[in-house]
C-alpha cells in the first residue's frame, strides 16, 4: 500500500518537467504521437462498447420476434419463448463452471502451497514454469484428450458412484455410457482452469511477508500451522480472485464442453446422466453453422447473456483484488 | 492440552521446563505431517492429468505425423482414405494469427504507452479497468462480435479470414496491453529524465529510450499473446467456418485453421469400414486430429520457450 501511495505522490512532482518540454516546442510529431497513444486507449473503450452494441443489434430480431417465428426454429422449444430457451442454458453453464471450480480450487491451493512452501527451491522454479506452460495448451487439445482418453477411463468411476451413492440426486443413475455427461465435463474443465488458479495463488502465497512466516515459526508453529496462520490469511483474497478468474474461464469455455457433453435442455441435477445439460458457449458453436438468420440472432442473444454473466464475475474479481490492495495488511 | 491432563492424572513427576519446551506435541505434529502428505498428494494428483495429456498427444499424434501430412490439404479426401494433411490448416492459422498480431500489436502497444506515459485522470482509469474486463471476454463472444460486425456491413452468412483476425484481436489486445504496460513501468525514471534533460522531445524519448529499453520484454509479451490466441477454436469456427482446400486470401471465403481442423476431425468420428476394405482406416479421423494436436502443441510450446529465451537473452542489464 505504502509503495503505491509513494508512487502516486511522486508522479505529480515528475510531471512538470515533461510538460514544459512539450509546451516549449511547436512539436507536431509529439502531438501526433500523443494523439495516437490516447486514440488507442479510446479505441479499446470503443471496441468494448461495440462488442455490447453489435451483439445487441444482431440479437434484436430474436428479442423482438414473435413466438410463432421462434418456434419455427427446430431447436427452440415449441412454446417459442426465448427465455425458456436461455434458462436451461444458463443453468447448465453455471453448473459446469461451479462444478469445475469445486473440483479445481482445493487441488490448486494444494499445488500452489506445494510449490511455494513445501517443494525444494530449485524444484519449485521448474514446477512453476511447468504449470505456466500447461496453461498455454489450447482448449481444443484438452477437449480431444477428455473425449477420447479420459472419458472411457472415468466410465467405471461414474458407474460405481451411481451404484453406491445413487440416493444423492447429484449421482442419480444409471450412469450413461459412454460418459458424455456433466461430471466428465466438470473434471476436464477443472483440469483446464487448474493452471491459472494455481499460478495466481502461488504468486500471492510467495508474497507473504517473510517476517510473518518467521514470526510464526519462531513461536514454535509447525510448518502447517505457519501456513494456516500466516500464509492462508494473507493469500485469501488472492485465492478468491484467482477462483473468480478460473470461474470466468470455465463459464466461457466452449470446445471442451462441445466435444464431450451430450446436450439436452433441462434443469436437472443428475450429473451422471447424458442429454440433460448444455452450456451457452457450446450451444452457440454447435448450432451456429446450420442456423438461419433468425436462429443466428437467437444464438447471439444467448451470447449476450454469457457476456453479461462473465462481465459480472470478472468485475467482482477485480473488485476483490482492488479491496485487497487497500487492506492487505502486508506492510 | 490433552497430554498435560494425562500427565497430572497419572501422578507422573512434574515435567521440567526443558521437557515442556522440547517434548513434541503429538497431535500438532501428526496434523503437520498429514497436511504435508495432503499437499504433496494434491500436487501429484494434479500432475496425473497434465502429464498424461502431454504423453497421450505425443504418443497418439506421432504415428500420423510425416512430411506428407504437413504438405497436403484435405481436398478430395473422403471416407477412410489413408491420405490428407494439414497444410491448408497451417496456412490458415499463420495468416489469421499473423493478421491478428498486425492489428493488435500497434493498438496494444500504443495503449500501454498512453497508460504509462500520458494517461492521467478518469480516462486512464477507465481504460485500465476495461482492459481488465476485456481479458475476461469469453472467446466465443469475441467470435460473435466479429461475425456481427462483418454481417452488418457484408450481409449475413459472411465467412472470411479477416473476421477471424478481428475476433482474435479482441482477445489479444488486452494481453499485449497488460504485458507491455508492465514492461514500460520497469523502465527506470532516471532514463526518461536524462533524455528529457538533454532536450529530447517526449515522444522521441518514448520511442528511442523507453520502448527500446523494454523491447525484449515487449517482444516476449507479444509472443505469449500470440501463443495464447493461436489455439483459439470457437471464434474461428464461427467466423471462418470449415473448408478442405487451401485458401491464401484473408478477404475471401472460408479458411481452415489448426484448432478448427482438430475439432472437425474429432467430430467426424469413426469411419465405417467394410471388413474386406484394405485401404480403409476406421480411426483415420482421430489419428489426424491427434497429429494436428501434436503440431499445435509443439507450436505453442515453442513460442513459449522462444519467448523465455528472448526475455533472458535480450533483457537489459540490471543494477549498476
């Protein structure tokens, strides 16, 4: 906190020097350069506004279409209500993302702690780099791996779950074969967001003030107690924002879902049964190539819903991070 | 607590201070050990899928990969034919990603220059905030945006390379801005002041001193950004469509790219072969998908490694 404030206070003092230089000459190149820079910044704002604007514009025909027209599209339910179509999609999207988050975050915290506080220093650097590399693997490759390699391996596990824990609505059987189900999607999405959640958490854990850690150890804390009392409280908001970033990714992930899930439009909690769920992103990619103009418009309307959801999640994440900057208690 | 209670109850001799300080507290140490195992296990469990992914892509993709596979397109290839390759997809990926880089690098760099060197007040804060927001745009929404943009001007059903490049730019610009901004902030203020004190105009100071000092970092950032978007599938599926033949023209018609090729082959699934058909390979589509995935992963990892090397080799000397 003090570092930022120092910088903020230092800047106004630095400002006059360049100002006088700029004001001194009739420097056309300087002005053009400045306009270019400012223009680029404004352009970014314009692009974001355009994203929202164009989506709305293209979605409007579907938003204002009559129920009969909409019902004529083969994949929209017979009552022709757009809301009735988007509802299950939003449900499926959120369900997949939350499932992935529940699976990924505990493991990610474990990995981050292992790299930051348990592994030997030299090993930790290599592992950290490895995790960064894994974040770069394209999602379509994860989808391929999930669909062709992982799904058959999970078959037995899901069967066992539905046989023995079938009384819980989430694991209601019979488990589908092949397991192109929500649970498999959740696992693959969890693997996909693991690197990003790990990377951010690790960074935060590494920033724990050395003095806090040493104070805990000096008071006789074991390593785990030191982690629990010094590292985790310090890193909590960082982990929260890392999870939100992961959530944002999982919400917008298309390919892995598209390649694994057998789609269906219901509000179902049965994670092991096929043909129950679908996410917004995967649905767009699935229907878009074959859709007629009104269908495209309806799909863009669902995309708008996804845009708004991810926007809210990301803004919440930024808000948590900015709060952290003010109240971290680091110094 | 529990251990001291038992000690007093059994009438054992009172422990000395030295004993109290050195005697291990069994419960706490058990918890410590258990947590160490749990943390290590979490790490190992997570490594299983990640290592297996790399291994499977390598072992499955290796069979099909050959100079022939890299040099031909899918034109005229059907059924279980033992033929076809990814040349058209590689061409498409290079063109579209290159065009995306050409669009986003100048915009991203100038925005970072604005934020670091010029930006003050509400506009700078808004740009910073919305660049953050932009990082979180789902890739498919970026694809829809590019499609909507081109559909408004060129009519519905438009498919062309530039639309894909625009979609990728929406994803790439915030990454370039973030990394460039970070690098510009690392340039010591003394360098700027020295240049300004010599009477060099501010814009020349930025071009000749600030940007040149941070060139290595900026190049690294751009390469990482390219590595990130080169694997994007969903926006390209929407804006470029799929095609089997080679297309060099960004402004005309459908184009294939590597990620879309992988998806396309995967979604075509197993080929039904008659038992007496010798030239028919049932798993040909999956084989091609794995081989293309291997090529894509190698490209992405090479870009990452290269970025590392650039960052290390050309980094400005630190300290004095």
